[in-house]
C-alpha cells in the first residue's frame, strides 16, 4: 500500500495539523514521507517525527 503507511506522528496531532498557507487539513503521504497540502500543492517534511510546517522547507507537488 504505497502512500498509506502509518504516519510517524501521533494520530491525535495529525488530526489537528493544518497547512500554514491555506489552513486546510494535511494528509500523510508515506511515499514522500511528508505531510501534503492538496490545496497549496505543497509537501511538508517530517524530521524525526516532527512536522516541519515552514513554507520555505516545503516541496511543490
């Protein structure tokens, strides 16, 4: 199941996180190892289990 691996983030926290640009929910993309904002077209990295929700660290998708 590519892209459906369990996120290295607590599910409770993942449910609360939103994109810093659009304020829309983020989804875990296991293939990228990142939190994805479909609305902004950005993938935010997760480093050592910590989401890096800084726009300059995001990758365009």
